C-alpha cells in the first residue's frame, strides 16, 4: 500500500517494535493496514466503534506497539475474551513468547478448552476461568508452548502436545503420538499434521471449528486457504503429505489459525478449498526461512 495516508501528527500510531504479525489488521480493518511490510495506522478513529476496534487491536498486539503519545489504553475497552461465536472466544493478549500467536477458548458442557495460550497473568487467567472450568490446554506445536504449563496448573487442567514437539513441553500431561486422529475430549479431535514443525497438530471441534495452529490460515490477499511456505521449520514435503493423508477426514466451517486471518464458510466450501490447498502444496518446494514472504 505505497499510497496509504500517513497518520495524523499527535494521533494513534504503531511503533517500530511491530513484527508484522497481522493481528492488528484483522481486528481494526481500515484503521490499521500494511505499509511497506509493517502495520501502520492509516487514519484516526472517528467514532466510539472505531475506537473500540483500535483498542481490540492494541490489546491483542504482542509488542504493545499501538500507541498514542498522550493517552493510555482504556481498560474499559479491553474486549477479551472476545466472543466470535456461541461458545467460541478469541483470548487476545497475544504473547511475545508464543511468537505473537492467537489463542482461543471453547466453552463446552464437558469442560472448557484453551487452544494455545495468551500471555500469562493471574488477572487474565481469572477472566478466562470466569467462563467456566477449563479442563484442557491444547498446544498446536512447539512455537506456542510458552505459558502452557502455567495456565494448565492454574486451571488444574491437562496439557497436550504431540510427541514430535515434546522436547519443547516435556512436562505435558498427555502426549499425542503417530499420525492418526485422536479424540482429546467429547467431540474434539486432534489431527497430527507434521510439516510446519514435526509435532504440529490441528484440533477440530464438532466438525465446526478448526484450530489450525501454523499449518494453514486464511489469506485476505489471495482470498483462500494458504500455508506459510517460507516459515516451514520442518518440511514442506511432509506438510503436503500430511494434508493429502488427512484432507478427507477434515470437516469444518471456521478456520481459526495461530497466525493469519480467521474465516467462516459453509463446510462444503471449506472442504473444496482444502482439496485445492492440497494440490497447491504438493507443488511447493523448500524455501529459506523468510518471514517477510508470508502472504497475509
């Protein structure tokens, strides 16, 4: 966006700690955009709703880079946990120690589940627990393990990870093994998906919600499901094989990634898009790690 307007002097701005993780642009579209590979405030909020959007972005930002020279963030405008759907919440307060990843909370009759974790604080833990008892903390892969044990202990919950990434969370209570799907809670199935890391896992709840970790995400640029080819730590070929092996078992309406945008579509359309993703990923080859090459 080379012609994006400059922020007004003295107004809200994004400081130089921004890592271009994209979460702010998801939460405050039109107010925050990508300019030369980094988030920038495109214009100042014009009404109360836009100010709420800006605060949602600021309270999710893992570097706390969304700032105003003469104002503090208003705690009353911290929306987290933010309801996305019935029983589905975005945790916000992304953590620098988890690479700025998104975390989610599912409210369920059998016990609530947290997928990956936000930054740790007792005040935040109280907020999440106010929605009901949390029985399980589900880790998608090694990059998102920070705070997992602390949240699990705080909630007296079980901590899950796949054996491929176990060395990064050796104190996990339950270890997923192999490549076969496994039901971790009633209606919630873990699907091992080696590729982004050796122990990457996605979790599908009720054939409705897919928590994909960093395995794939919704790209606003391509308006489709994409993989981060240039940020694949283990093997793009392994990811292609994992997707091909599991695509017919995956059915969901909501795509909820650790990085990249969220999207809700009819399950049949998601299934067709996943088949298209499999074909595209099979044609990919290894690339050097390059965070700037990710297509948000």
